[in-house]
């Protein structure tokens, strides 16, 4: 009988409202161990994010598998905005070209939410080596083909090191580590000739004389360490940097993405936060929300071009 009634005669039925977001703690997965630059950056902005969202923000370190373990953990959670993941160059741009049978596709499986920061890579060497600049390191390596090694804690750093070696015409052995702190420690101890580190990871060690800073990877000097010359002064055109982006799993509601993007824009504009990022070698990087997915796609293509140039075989 009810079905036979005219629709216009029925009272308006209330819509089933979606629960307000966030309705429980937010988890941000960091795909590298504690103490790495990605971890430190996430912890620096998460406190303010928690205050603005009115929910705890929990940092979940899921290192290993070159970032795959953390990415998979984020993708296996409900795409409701309560589990997010920090994505960087290694997991977001170089992984599709460096890891055979990668278990995710950044463009398909991730939704970029907000660019957070960027930083140069730092070339730092064992201070016992008789070199004080990148040109001197190159000359020293040319006289000893295959005798020098360099360590890296992520695929992107491997690419940066091999690209420098290719352009400089030197033969070096690359050594992979689970995380950058281990590679930096082995450079300090003399087990490695040099390492490619995030600027913040090694700058304090360099200023204390435990490693020797040789060059930054960006095209120009960093305002955070203007005393260190860029690789481009020695190898014209060389320019590589690391960036950090907050992302969610594909299917994260658009209204959640917009809310997070807006809150982070406010947080990252805070001069006090910017001052706290500076000792880590990090500079806030802003990007229009509409450009985020395009930026990620461009970076995947750019890093792929370098990998193909170097002839690196995915492992």
C-alpha cells in the first residue's frame, strides 16, 4: 500500500549522515625508522595537526622493504582519512623504477594531500680522506677506480650517488643500508668513503667535524647551509632534491583531503615551525592542491628517466 502512495505525499526522510571526521585518532605511517628526516619532519608538524583536528595524531614507523612495508600498511587500512602516510622521493617517485614487482602504484593507489617540505641531498665523506671538496673527491676516485664506496639508506640516494659518479666519470661501489643513519654512521667510522644523506641528517655531524660536507645536490646553494657549494658548480646542470608529501589511500573522501590540505597550509605557514624545520635542512614547500597529482606524475617520470640513463636494473 505504501508503495502505491504518490511520492509527493510522503514526508521527507532524513539522509543518513556520514560520521564527522575525524572521529578517532589519526595514524600517520612513516616508511622509515625513527630518527630519520622523514620521521623528524612528521613529528614536528603532527603536534599542531592534532590540536587543530581535535584528535591524537599517532606516528607509526614501518621501516623496511624500501618503504613497501609502510605503504602496504597504509593501503590495507580503510580509506577513511584516519590512516595517512608520508611519501617521499624514494617511495613516491623512484620506487616504480627501482623495485621489481612493486606492490603498489603511487599514481593509482595514493591520493596526494599536501606537500610538506623539500631539502637538498648532502654529499659527505669520511674526514680521513685527503679531500676537502667534490672536485678533489672526483680526482681522488679517478686515481683509484673501483676502490671508493658510498652508502645510501634509500633508492633515491643511490640514484643521486650513481648519477654524480656517471657525470664525473668515476667508478665507485654503492652499498645499500636499511636506513640513512646506518650509512652515515659507517661514513663517520671510515667503513664508507662517502654517503649521500639528507641535509639535516648530516649537517650537524659535518659542522662537528665527524664527516666532511662536500656539496649539496640542488642547483644552487641552500639558504640553510650557504657555505656548502652545489654539485652543479662542478658538474653543470646537476640538480636533485628530496621532497615530502602527506598522502592517503585511493578513495579517501575529497572533503577529508580538502580539510587536511587547509589545516596543513595554516600549520606550515607558522614561522616558529619553519624555524624548527631549518636545523633539519628542511624548507617548507607549498603547492596548489590541484597540482599535487600532476607533480607526483612528473616526478615519477623524471626519476624514471634518470634510472634508465644509468641503466639500473630493478631489484
